[in-house]
């Protein structure tokens, strides 16, 4: 701590509650700060509270909490608690000194953070807004509902279906007004509270067209005795980019704001497709992409989920299989879907989870889907059947369609041997048939990249022929699915040409079962996928995809 700062500290005491109380004189004013002294654990910076200064300050909440750090990526030495407290104090002091002077930048910085300040106003109620905060003035629809015993507001566009996840059953719909202003009216500073004067100030800064909407919001109700409440949502540009939005619920009287009625702050979370996608890191470029997944078992369903999470906007899921007890521990669907088509369950589950996603379920097989599709709006096809003969036939049929598309095949080896992902294109060299060639290019039943040596039985039955299954692990199928998802996304993002990716497990479970493996599996365990390995898959003479000289 510098000598200057030492002489600036006017008071320094530890309170009975184990807080450090410091009064320090800055360049233009005194700061009265209380710093939490650390308890046994040291997992974040101590809280700093400023004695509420009675005016608005950037990064200082209504009650005086100073936002020193968001604690992201913070690394603290647990043996240096005193240093951590000193560091936090200095950081708070610097921040207050920087923004505490009454300059224009300070006001802009305060309004950059207005939504956080609004959320800390006394009695502020949270809200979910499923309409775009797009600066277009309009009436929207509001619902007030108790959620876990706490009131919560919901806002939607008028006359559009409610978002699937808005549970507003039993709540009466009412109009609310959304307006956009060039700048927001300043909120109250402690100890003042939000009042109807704030609403009146907003009204006074409205344009003529905004006032026309306003009068529709506050017009007298037919029931004169019934006190009417209304909601106003206001947005304004942020100096740092984007827009801020705050809300207020107030009383109306005689076609105007009731200056004597109480007012409640509403803090709105954006519940729109564009906001959730952007905030969640979903790719905007992928929203227009349409991927078709043939086979929605343990691997295909995880690919569907992964592509949706990445931002792919349209999925067609093709599988005639019904969900059963056999699937539960390897599949992402829950047991309530047992007895129903997997693709129907996935449509419901994925569309609910990923706003803006459109899923088309097809309870048929890949060949039938191909016959009925002209592929004009398809960007990628993924095959996750694990049935080589069927997949080769499907791939040959797709090649005849005369449309250039990435076509990916993925499958698992038994137990913990590993998984494969083969990216081909529907035109040009490199196809699934390439894998089923010997070194001279003669057709072979064994794939060139198999990890399991041929002629071994790995199927198990628990209750007889009706329940034959190949033992795969849930983690192995997920790992393979994620690898395949990255692989197809690389093609959707512009990577050209055929390629082969794989992972090879440690094979412990396979060894216990005395399963024999191929020399390629030994090699795969110690090499990373690359051009050399892709050559192994596609580098042989192949009548399907090449003109053999
Ligand atoms: Zn080929």
C-alpha cells in the first residue's frame, strides 16, 4: 500500500461481524467501505459494500455492493488472505475513484449496467420476455404468475402461440406497453424508492405515436371500483452496444398514471430464440443448415442432440424403431417414451430443449426416406445404423441422386475397442465401398478399418433370440457420437474431401472376453487421425467412386 493511500485512510477497524470498515479520502470525496474479512474458505473475492452514497455510481448496486470482479477465472492463494483483502480493497477504491467523478462517461457506464442495478432495486420482480427488444414500440401481452411461491412476469408478442416452456396456466393475460427511448430516465438512488414519478417521467419523454399506445394502456377500465395496474417496458441504447430494457408495474387512474399508487420494478430476462442462441454460443451460421440423421439409436440420438446444441436449425430424423426397455440406459430419451417411435420422442424432447429448432420425424427407413426426398434443402446426411451392407447400398443410391452432399457414417466397435467416423461426399473419390476392398481393390467383407478381427461372435442374449444385442457401453457410444458430430460440422463449415476419424479404447473389456483385435487397432491406439489414416480408408482402387485405369 502506498504512503499516499496510508495517509488517506481516515478510519480502519474490524467490526464485531468480522468486517473491515475503512474510510478513505479519494481525489474528490470520502469513500466509506466495508469489506468482508474472509472466513475459512477462499473461493472468491470478499464482498465490498459502499455506504450508499445517495447517488448513482457505475458498478455500485442500490444498496452499495461494489462489483469489483466477476470472479471468472480467478486464482487465489489460500495462504494470503490479508493480501486478498488488501487487493480487493484497492480494486474497489480504484474503481470508485475512476467512476466517482461526475463526468459524462460515468453516466454512460452506469446505464451500460442498468439492468443489473434494476434487479437489485427493493422488491424487483423477475420476468421472462419472449419478444424481441428491437426498438419497435408496441403493445405486448403480460402474465403474472407465482413460480415456487415467487411472483414472476411473462411477456409475449400478442396473438402468437406461447413459447412451449411458458407455464402461465391460470394467469390472466393483460396488455403491456413496450417503448424504445433514446435514453432512459435515471432510476432512484438509495434511500429513494422507485415511484410513479419515474413512470410519469418516461411518459413525458414519449413521442406522439408512443403516447397513442400509452393511452391504450392506461385507458379507464369499465369497472370503476377496480384498481387497475399496468406494465411498461422501456428500452434504450447502451453506449457499450446493444440495448438495455427495464420494466415497471404501476397503478392507473383516470386514463393516466396514478401518482399515489405503489410501483414495482420488473427485471426482464430475454427469453427469445435469438438471445438464447447467441448467449448459449450456438452458431448463427448453422441455423439455416438442415441435417438428416438416418438411425436414431444410442449414437444417432446423441448426434441429433449435439448438432442441435451447436446451432443446427433443422433436423430430419429417420428411424422406424420404437423405444423400448432395452434402450433406456444407452439412449437420451427417458422411459416415458417406451412403446412410441424414437423419432417422435426426439422431436418433442429436442424442440423443447433448443428454441428455434425444427425437427421432422420420419418413421421409416433410410431407403424409403431417400425415395421420397429431392434433397434440395438438405445440407448433410448422417448414417448411424451400424449395418454395413445396408449403409453401402444406401450410399450407392445417394450417389445416383446427383447432388453434392457430405455423407457421414459412424459406428462403434464392440465393448471398449473404439469407434469410427467416415466422412464421404456423394460425388467424387472416396466412398463407403472403399473400406471394403483388399489391397488390390478386390471386394472384401471385412472393413479395412475394423478393430475386431473377423469371425468372432460378440452378440449376447439375455432372454433368447428375441433379445440379441451387441454389448456397447453408453460412454463409448456418446464418445463416438460426439466425434462424428464434430466431423460432420467440419464439413458443414467448409472442410472438403473425404476423411476418416476414429478413437481406440484400451480394450480391457474386450480382452476379458478373449476378443481378438486387428493390427490396425494396435496402430490406432498410438496414432492420431490424419491424412495418413484417411488414406488407409480411401486409398485403394474402388469401382464405385473412381475410374479405374
Ligand atoms: Zn470408393
